[in-house]
């Protein structure tokens, strides 16, 4: 049981309200509401907003030139404390905004109390999170660029190596290993594009919205945008304080990126098995077993695969929080920060680790080559050859199906059947079809711009190198 005696005092400096209450909040209520443990991460953005606000207060005459100077100096000192991880939070600080104001009053005296004019924590927190997300998008795009570069590097080094291409995890058609590796560059490029799109849409300033309806002091929303480097101003103060779709977009982009990475993690795990034996993960990205001394496990790729669950969870958590919230600000929105931080921080860990893993891969040319032939991998090529000889594909498919059945019975691959056997299946299968049983030719015939032919992949590499460099920059 909590009694009023145990409650926080009705007025204390780390809480930005209290005057209208005779007793302070109950301890359990306080414990639920306090957010400094996570929103302290926004100190940089909060102080940037405060600097912009101080300038605006000066422009409208609330702070004189001397006061502005003292205020800015105090905000700098405050930033120094945060940068040194030495900001003195108190248990009575409700959130990062309250903590900073409390500190300013301690540092500056009554001047510290002037900064709150014309703003609300509602527009402050929306501004802080937008600024944080903006930087996060930039950083993630750069990290994606580094991963793309690792793929480009590997694709370049292995140009000309064969690999089996799969559908249904059954061997389908032979490809160049580089073609498979470059597929990830384009998947990742869309991931980067989604982050860039989200960033472009969230790039609107919301300060000057006050609690919800704007403010009466003559503060200029465009001035905040200018100070904080936003591309524009959110046109509606109610929307500005109520909306978190910008955070949902960042989280969606993060979740899709995490899913891309989980597919990659899964492929690396498969390639590293004795059963596939296509690739070996470098020592620095492999782990051993505490009991089986021989083990070489792809834990990093597995963790990358596993982290997707958590990032998807972050997206679902915020979607669920925002769903059905009435306009404008509701305290539920305090729950926006942790999922956003978690998703971004997770990807900050994951991306460099998977980049190193990809760079560390050594491929087994012989095993890849052996797996890319056999298994009737050139059956489609043979059917397409029949098409060029005037056979309808529907019939060609049946004919080659029969050829495959025959070869299976004989225990040979397509090139192991003798010409007479082939001709007996269909007259168009004369001796010249043997040219279709060459893997390298099969690959180089696929010479559309998106194909696996050596020339196509070489051209693709140039494009891939460009997008990687653009994201990296
Ligand atoms: N800590 C709050 C949040 O993160 C700040 C805004 C509080 N606003 C309010 N009206 N209680 O959302």
C-alpha cells in the first residue's frame, strides 16, 4: 500500500507540473511514468531543440541578448555533461525534458525557468524523435553500403565461378556465383531506399506546435526548421504532436531490412554445412562448441537470422500502440521510443557483423561447380532449344520430361544418353542438341541485362559498385 506520505512531493523541480495538485504522484504511478532510463538517449536532439527555442525566445523578446548568451552557454555545459556521461539525473526527474530544465534552473537560477515558454513536451518529444530517426536512417544506409561493398568485392573476386541456382531449395538452373551474390546488393539497395524514403517524409519540423494548437507568443515554426536543418514545417500542429507514422515507417524499413539479412544469414548457415559445403565462414566470425571440440559453428549468421524476430516485434509493438489512439497526444506515445531505439540499435550491431561475415567467406569452387551440373540442371535449356526448332513449349516440356525420365532410368545425366536414344524421343533431338549440354554455354546464353551470362554479370557489377558507393557516402 502506498500512502500519501510515501508519494513524491507535490512540487519538485524535476517534474514540469504539480502546482494544481495537493500531493504528488503515488510511487507506483511515478515508477510507471518515469522515462529517463530510455529517453536520455535523446539528449543531443533535446538540447538542439532548446538551442533553437532560445534563439526564437530572443527574437520575440522573451530573452534579452545577455540572457540568450547565458542560456546557450548553459546548454553547452549541459551537453558537455551528457557527452561525458556525467549528467546528474535525479530519481525525481520524470523525463529528459524535465531533467534538463531542472538542471538549467540549478545552473542559471530563474533564467532557467524561462525556456519553457511557448513549448510543450508534446512538440519537444516529437521533434526529438524525428531528429533521432533522421540520423538513424543516415547511419543505417551507410552500414548497408558497407555490406553491399563486401558483396561487390566477393562477386568481383569470383567472377566466372559456377553455382547451382535453386527454387524450392532444389537445384534449378546453373548460375554464376557472382550473380547470386549480387542479388543481395539489389535487395539491400531497396532496403536503403526505404530508409531514405522514410527519412525524406519525416524531414519536417514540429516545434512551435505547443501542446497541440500552436502558441500565442509569435514563435515561428519555420525558424525552428531552419535552426534544426529540417526540409520543411509540418503544416498542422495537431498532426505534428499526434503522429508517429514516421517512426512506424522507419520501423517498417528496419523490419524488412532485418528480414533481408535473415535470409542471408540462413543461406550462409546452409552453405557452411558439410551437406552443402559451398563456403567456409572466417575464423573471426565462427564459434566453437563448449563440448564438441571439432565444431565450427556459424553463430553470427544464426544470430543475424534470429534478430529479425526482435525487429519485427518492435514494429508490431508500435503499430499496436498507435492503433486507435485519439488525436492528439496521448501518453501511450511514450511507448514509441524503446521499439525504435531497439530496432535501430539491433541493426547497428547486426550490419557490421554480417558485413564481416560476408567478407570472410571462402568459397569451394569444386563443390559449387559439381553441384551446378548434374540433377538435369540443363533440362530447361534443352526445352528452349526445341522451341528454337519450332516445337511448342508445351510439347517441348513433355518431350524433355520424357528425356529426363529416360536418363534417370539409365542412371546418367542428359549428356549421358546416346544420340539415337534422344532422336527416338523426338525427331528434333538430333546430334546437334549436344551443344546444349555445356554449362558455361548455358550460362552465357542468358545474356539479357538481368541475366547470369558473364558479360551481363560484369555489367551488373558496375551498377552494383555504384549503388554501394552511393549508400556508403
Ligand atoms: N515522456 C513523454 C513522451 O515520451 C513526453 C511527452 C509528455 N507529454 C505529456 N503531456 N505528458 O511521450
